[in-house]
């Protein structure tokens, strides 16, 4: 059998690196046929020299020439393309059977939807696209008829704990609740007063997971868990009231499914994304991931506690936009992306992140999700509003 051809979109990132690590362990089974990144020409070219894809895509069109020159310098031969439309075309095109959606932020939306529409196996790490375009993603998957396997560790865990991995109706299989665990991030247990002056370096120092900077800040604010609650509703057709969050500082239990007979199934493993990626690539088979095996006796104990939603307000904001419905989750996501960018740039205090998001939501009543064009326009409007508010807050 010829190897599965995989497009790794976001190849230079944390998830991209873990994906390529798993791919490299199984050269007979997998081949990275497309590699894509945003602006890091040197890192993308180095990956091309190592993995020999058919196509390399640099999302910033201004850097296409630089990529061509760098590849030539390394003696790496592959086609080169650039721009957001190249990402969508490649995700839907004939050079791959599987798409790993590992771009960060709403920038991953177009390629995620393109892969879903064409029935590719879609490994979804890019939670923001599920958050922004839930109804459109579900429709695209239905039309395309392909398989979406979640890569976000909690959703991958739910996928594994649900019968058949992909139920259409949670009630019909006796599911009562989906429970996502959260590490609590680097600031677990801190009061609002203690968080007033925290800086990006402190926020990105996650206790258990090594991740990109945006998701690290989201973990510190608990917005990551908020986005994941929305993602769970989209991917598994759950009602918001069926999705709960439990803080579990060890990050060994990734999620749990509670059934109506009182049984609770959980998935455990080291906090290493290669397990979820290996599972998603091979599903329904299993392959080695390079992750060490879990020795529970040596870990001693597992702790669980309720999230502190008074200090970390972002989680409640996510439930609120779910209740509002329409495009409110997309507006929340857009405002959050601007807020996190500003915090990372040192121009917004940590505690003001939920304030900015709340102000954008208050200024933009939700509208129904009509189509991608309208959604992108609303996303851009929310970003512009957030930036204008930011400018006023910072003056
Ligand atoms: P990262 O910042 O490490 O990498 C992001 C990747 O996306 C890079 O390759 C970058 O070049 C690319 N990219 C950024 N902007 C782009 C654009 N406009 N067009 C095309 N490519 C672009 O991020 P990450 O931690 O790997 O996270 C990627 C996604 O996976 C996020 O949605 C995150 O929420 C999700 N996720 C990550 C983890 C993790 O452990 N890192 C876990 C669960 C889910
Ligand atoms: Mg997660």
C-alpha cells in the first residue's frame, strides 16, 4: 500500500513539529506531501529538505521568492506556492489524502473548510475554525463525507471514549456529559491582584504542555478551555449544558465521558500531542507515537477541582456566546485574537483581555451565520472594533 499523503498546514509550529515527528517514525505508512507555514522561510525550507514534499506553501506572498531561493540553496526540489488561496487549493487538491489543520487562529478557516468539503481525512488542531464557523464546518463535513478526527487533546480523548468515535446523536448512545479537563495554566490558584502585572513570558510558561504562544496565553486566561467548550459543542453536537470543565493540574486525564448509567470513561496519557496525532493519523488502527508509557504508580495521585471563573472570566464568556448563538463565537474569537496579540506585544494588561472581549461583544449584536464571506467580514469588523477600543484603552 502506498503511504498516506499528508498536508501539514502550520508545519513550522508546535503541532506541525509533533505531526512531522510521528510521520518520520512511519515512513512506510505516511508521507508529508505538502508543507505550509506563514512567514518562517528558513524553517519551512529546512523541513522541505528533510521531508521532500511535493509542494511547499508560504502564506505570505511577499516571501515566495525568498522561499524559492532558500530551497535552491539547500538543493531541495518541490513546487512552491504562496497566499491564503494556495492553502485552500492545496487542502482540496490532489496532492494529499489527509490534512492536518495546525495553523493558529481564524487564518486556518479557509483551508479547514476546503479539506472538509472535499472529504479529506481532516485532523483538526485549529480549534479557532470550529469556534468561528461551527455550522459551516458541520455542513462542509456532511457534504464532503470525510472523517474529522479531533487532535486537540481533550476532543481526541472524547473521540476515543465515545462509541464508534463519531456519534451523530449523543442522547442515542446514552451520553449525559462531556467533561474537559484543564491544567489551570501557569496562574492556577492566583488572585486577581496577583495577576495585575504578569508579563507574556510568565503567561507562556505552561506547567505541562509546550505550545505556541497564542494557545499558551489562552491557557493562562482559561479562554483555551472556553474555545474548547465551543469546539466540543460543534464537533460532537453537544448542548452547552452538557459540556463541563474540571481543573486537573497533572494533565494526565484529558477528558471524560459520563454515561446515563453512571459509568465514566476517561482517556489518560502523558501531556504530549504526539499521542493524539498518532491516534488521529492511524484511526481506527494504532501506531507508536514516540510518547513514553504512563506509570501511574510513580505519579501517585490525580487531583481535580472546579475552575475559578471569578478570576479567569474568559471561560464564562465562552458559555455566554454559546447561549447567544449565531456568529457570537466568531466575534469572541476575533476579539480574543486581537487581545492576545496586544498582550503579547506588551500593550494590554493580562486582566484586561476579558474586558476587551466583553466590550466587542457588547458593541456587536450577534447575527446568524450565513456563509463564509459574511463570516469573514464580521470577523474583520470585530477585529477593527477591538483595535479601535484598544487604542482608546492604551491612550
Ligand atoms: P504555533 O504558533 O506553534 O504554530 C502555528 C503555525 O501556524 C505555524 O506553522 C505558523 O507558520 C502557521 N501560521 C500562523 N499564521 C498563519 C497564517 N496566517 N497562514 C498560514 N499559516 C499560519 O501554534 P500551535 O501551538 O502549533 O497551535 C496550532 C493550532 O493548534 C492552534 O489552533 C492551537 O489552538 C491548536 N492546538 C495546539 C496545541 C499544542 O499543543 N500546541 C494543542 C491543541 C490545539
Ligand atoms: Mg486542548
